[in-house]
């Protein structure tokens, strides 16, 4: 699986290339096109991503902003709670807003106005939230919810177990760890299933293996968990 030959360390900056696509290939292609649009090709395009915590929504927003800036187009990332009552005004910019369900009333007005100002310009909005537009928090303005629903809407789909298993083995190999089928199956059943959680789990197991000078086996894993190891 070519996409697994990546630097997945949590300290690496998010890019579109180090996001494991799984079944999100169409979403990644749309974000790449949005970020790579040249000046003459720019048009008002809005994308809304939704998915569970840990699905990679924030990663994708930050990665698309970084890619856009690398192409020479203005772009900015804002967490919903950072917005007061105004947004950047550059009409050619890409504006990414994370967690729209947490927008304050004034920030909701600002985002609604940003949708309106984008008409006839090259401004693009890239938004994220925990649910599809219809299920967003009831305190969200209905006219803003409608605007969000008129965007291109993508669910950030979770990784399937086969991809998770391949990632576990890839991460372990690069750390010099040997995971048995038994240990991998236990981790897939009982450990965190999002990618940052899997990276953190392998980091913890790597450190524990070095400290105890023992390979990671299921008995050692159970022993470590009894001692407080959180997976």
C-alpha cells in the first residue's frame, strides 16, 4: 500500500501527502484541486468536511491552507473559537474555519457574510464540523446552516481495519518493533482507532519495550496496561 510509506510522526506538520487516504480519495483530490488553483482558474468554491473527533478534519484544513500558501495564494486557518465578529477580507483567499459548530453568534454572522461576499469573487471557504450540515448544533443560524449545506460536503470516512492493521505494522517496523498477529489484533480491538491515537500507542509501546528490554508480547502489553499504560 504505497500511501503507507509516510512520515506519520505526530510532530510533523500536516500535509495532504501524509494523510492516509483510506476511502477518502475523492475528498483529497478535491482539496488538492482547491489548493492548487492558479490565479486564472480561481473561482468561488466552498467545501465542508465532517467526521468524528480524530478523523483528521483539522489535519486536512491545515494541510490545504499550507498547500495553498505554497502555491502563492493567500490562505488562513482559523479555529471557530478564535473568531470574534470579522474575518480576513482578501477576496482571492482561501479561508479555512474549523469546528463551525462552536462559532459564537457574532462569528456566525461574520461567516454568513463571508459566504455572501464570496459570490462573484475567487474567495473559497473550507469548513469543518462534527456532523453533516443538517445535524449541526441547534444554536447555529439556519441561514448559515443552509449556506454550509450548499457547499461541497464530504464525510471524512474512518479507516477500515485492513488499513489500520497495515498502518500498525508500518509504524512498528519503522520503530524496530515486531508486532505479532495477537498483539495487532488486541490493539485494533482495544486501543484508540484514530491515526494520532495509533501513533501515540506505538510510541508508548516502543518506549516500554526499550525500558523493559523485552519484545512487545500480549502478556507484556497486559502487564503494562495494569501498570497504567493508556492505549
